[in-house]
C-alpha cells in the first residue's frame, strides 16, 4: 500500500506509514501523556490531605485510591480513549475541531455550538497557564525531601526553570522533542517499578479496585467528599491532551501507549503510594518522594523535573495550535506566527502568546508559592472543558455517527453526570484560587466575542459603502480607463462586492492593469484542504477575474504558493510584475454603534495590534500596495 493511496481516506494509516507505529507510540508518550503522567506527584497527596486529620486511615486511603482508579477508568479510558478519540475532524482533534464537526452537522449552524466551542477553547487557555506552574513546582518541591534546608529555594528554582522553558520556545522544539518520548517512557517505567515495589508494604491496598470503597467513602464522608473529589480530579487532568494532539499522532498510537504503559504505570504508582502511606502513617507530606530510598531521591527529583518540563512544553505547544486555529476561524485577530521547522508546519512559535503565558505562569508561582496552593486553582477549567466535550460529543453521536437517541443517552448521561460532579467539586474551590483560570477564560471569551462581533459590524459597514463587482465591471466596459502592463491582485473578504482597494485605486490612479484579479481567502470547516479543491477561478472578461482560495483551519495561509495552482486553471501571471493591493482601515468608535463604546475601544485595540496581512498571507513585501481609509463602527 502506497502513501498516495492511504492519505485521502485514512489519516490513521497515513500517520503509521509515514513514521511507523512504535515511533509514534514513543513520541505520543512525550507529547500526549506528559501532563497526566506528572499527576502522581500531587494528586494522591492532595486527595489524602482533603480527607481531614486522619488522612492515613485505612478506609480513607482505600476510598481515595478507589476514586482515583475509577476516575482514570471512566473519564480517560472509557470517555476519551473509547469515544472522544473517534470524533475526529479528518484526523484532527481538540475543542475547536469538535465544535466545527458538531456545528456543520446541524441545520443552520446554530450559534450555541459556536459559543460552546469558544468557551471550551477559552477554558483550555485558562488551564494552560496553570499546568506549567503546578507541574514544575511540584517536582522542584522534592528538594524539601532531599535537602530540607533548601526549601526557600523552591520558588526561585521553579521560576528559573520556567523562564528558560519559555525563552527557548523561539528556537523551536524539534531537536528537544526527539528526547521527549524516551524521557517520558523512562518516567512511566520508574512510576511503575517504584509503585509495584511498595505495593508489597500492604498488598491489601489492591482491594481499592472494588468501586464499593469509593461509594462507601462518599456515603460516610459527605462533609469532605466535595473537597476529596476536587483533589481526585487532579489525577485525570491532562486527559484532554489525548484529543488535542490527535492530529499529530493518530488514534492508534495514543490508544496503544495508554493501555501498554501509561494506564498500568499510573495505577501501580497510586497503589504503591497508598500501600506506603498505610505502612508509614506519618509520611504523608510528600508520599511520592518519601517512598523512594534516600539514594534515589535526588535522581527522582531530577527526572520528575524533566518530566514536568516536558508536560509544560506540550501544553504550551497546544496553546499555540489552539490560538492559530482560532485565528483561522476568525475568532481572534491575526497574531505573529514564526515557523521553527522547515519540514513540520505544526512546529510554530507565537511571541505574543508566549509572553502572555510566561507572565501569568510566573505570577501564579509567586502568588501561590506551593503546588498545594495551586491545586485549588487547578480543575475548574479542565472540568468545564470536559463537560463541553461531552455535550458536543452528544451532537456528533446523534448527527454524525447516526446513533439512536437511547444509545446515545446510555453513554452520554453517565459521563455528563460524572463531569458535572467533578465540576461542582472544583467550583467549591473557586474562592481559594479557582477563580484564576475562570478569569482567564472569561477574558479570552470576551476577546473572541468582541472580535467576531466587531468584524461582523465592520463587514456590514463596508458592505453598505461598497458597489457590487458586476456594477463596476459593467461601468468599466462602457468607459474603459487607460491600462498599464502587469497584474493587479485586490484582496477582499467580501466575495460579492468590489474591493475597496480597487475603488480607491481607480479614484487615485485612474488606470487599470491589463489583468485584474479579485482575490478572497476563506477558511474551510476541515483542518486541511487538498490542492485540487483549493482554488476556484471565475473569469468575467479579459480584464477581470475572481479567485477564491480555501485553506483548512490548521493550515498556514500562503497566497503566492496557492496562486501557483491557479496556473493549471489558465491564469497566467509573473509574480515579479504583480502588485497586491490591500485596504488598511483606520477604525473609529461610535457612541451609536452596534457594540458598547468600551467594546468598540477594545475591538480597535485588537485591530491595531493584529499582524499585518502581508506577513499573514506570505505576500512579497516589495509587491504590496496599501490604501488607507477610515471606517466608523
């Protein structure tokens, strides 16, 4: 079977043919499972502390372990591995991909699905600022076990590691990523071995597999159950990465990695921590580090730090990808994108996003000082995103997979109830720090809503002032102005109207080029668009033609490269004698506009800080002419 045969129909086979299943499984370990793989550092500890003063009590330990085991089984294995990973949009995953898949399956593409998608994306960005902070901080806290006298250095060391992590983003992750998989694989092996050894401290801990322990604990401890559930959820944070990174590896490598190594290693380590605490009731401060012999603690701290840096890297890369998707779907303004690899288009660096994340991550570390303090802030964003995923999955099951209503409800109702329970447990931590990711998510949601509403108002104002393209062409046919040699390409977002740049060019220069192309760029609801579907060409007369270029929302728009495909459709031009005409708008606020005055100001600020179209579309800078005008919204 050749690559060209498998590519159009089966993204899964394409991934495996191109790289090989074992290599993809190893790579997936580093990128997909870095976050959930570092949860043993703090999840069991926080859940045990949440039980109250008698944290090492046998019933408490078995109850907490049972809750963790079944959270991993139901939320990660059943929901994400068995169902959500199948809801791919032509091989791509993530909240926005699921939103797009669900929305295009519904008649009229209702706005409530778009709102859910925006909310989910915003919550992911809220989560992205906490993961690096809590992960690196929890690993560096191992210093307190190895050398208690160095406890005051935990925060400075954490900040130093985070600063270096964000600084090296500009150089790309290709070289570093090659060692992500092996290091993370070693981390999971160590988790499994250390946990398996300590299970022998008290083998009865394996009885926590029985879900009755979880149910009995909740029934007998209603007062502390909410706090414990909020801490137990820390064990499954990172599950959303399975879906976000689906497009990088395909479903099978992610599933194989989970069942072959990740799931067993996590279970063994949690059971080992539980048995260790039962055998040593006084050692519950940092059970993960304390259960290792003294000679192994420093290497474990170093390995844990490396694993948390890898987990943080995966979240940062995911934030870049999500913001790029949002930009291409017109949910955010254009931001600068730098490609750090000549061969992998997914490896990008976004300076503004990087700075935003670093400032907030550093502020969180300085404010909360410890991973225990940060654990209160962790969870609300993830549980909210997981609940949104369940709702959108319901739509996909019914409309795309054509499941019966009864069959869909049998799956979705229990998953939604579990998500809702975890969300309620984490909402209880709102005042202690849970407000942080919510505030970030609300800010991002406001920015996306302002940008989409402002763009719609701007388009309506522009359309009201424009003349139809056919009217202009008919007018120029009757009274043809002088022509000059070369090709002029006028960019416009309105496919039907005459570009403002064309009208201003005629007004000021009073000439036409011998070939004039009206060019519009649209974003498809699919992640990638094949070359044979990318270009549509319509010729009006020898002077005028219209081209519509379609890019997938995961692709980087490059107009010159796409125009080469237009040659096959009969368009002839020399790029060195082609001028690209753009409109540069100065937007003015209006007290009687469609948005509140303060939101007008926010939209204008976003517009001014957006990247220019020349760089965004890859246009040759020496061939671009910008014509300015003012618009009141």
